[in-house]
C-alpha cells in the first residue's frame, strides 16, 4: 500500500480536513510532544482544540509556501496521510514529489534550520510516510511587513537516517502512542455520555 492509498482527507475542504485532525495525532501535534510526563497536558490541548483558523503569520505562510515549493521544484500537497498500519498517526507535508518538503516563514529573525519542535514535526512526517528518505526543509525570513530579508528561500536537506531524526523519532513515538490511546478513550467516553 503506497501513501496515496493512505489518504485520510485530500485537503480540498478546510473544515472537513480540520475535523479529521480532531481524533488523531498529526505531525503538528508531534511538534509539541516534548515530555512523556506531559501527556495529560497534550491530551487536554487536543480535546480543547477549536480548529486553529490562522493569524497574520499564517497569511504570510500561505503567501510564501507556493513560491518556496516552486523554487525547490516540489509539488504542493494538502492531503492528510496516515502512517502504515495506524490511521491515528498522520501528516500533511507541504510538498510531496521525489522528496517531502516542509515550508516555514520565519518572522523578524534569521535562522540556520529547524527548531526542536520543527525537528519533531519532520521526524513524525518521516514516520507517517516511510516511502520517503529525504525532506527539503525550506524557509524564508521576512520582516514585520512580510518582505523577505534575502532574494531566495533557504533549504536544508534532512534524511530519515540522520542521527537527530532517529533519536527524536525514538523519543516522540511512545509519547504519541500514549496520547493517541488516551485521545481514543476520551472520544469513546464522550460518545457514551452523549
């Protein structure tokens, strides 16, 4: 079964896509999974999630993402794709082609690569899409008006086998597994009480 056979939602309807996110652990959720002792906090955040609708930073992301993907030659992706054997783990990489791509807009700062949370997001994307061994991390640095600091995006190529990715994957998967089990139990209890 290839990744196209594991699409939970094609991303063409924003509300439907958000609804699919409610009951699963996604790569954006995985970005927050720092400590096994904080699973209750992560669960509460998932249960309270009202469906983030965006802000001015999101607007800049929507503006720059297509340009970064075009610059890197990676087709855009909106599909939510689950991990093999587990529909409760899923990711929506910004781009899927011969490689995966993830785009970020960095506001009012110059960076050299992903934050720890962003590395967790990438590690989870690799877990959900094992068909891919390479991800292009793309970013554009902009000022408070959304104007770029440089003329071109920046790129860092990450590999599934990178020591950092391997270690982070080993850290977050047990936390994500615990979170998913508690989330499913909570949703089942909600159904029984309604």
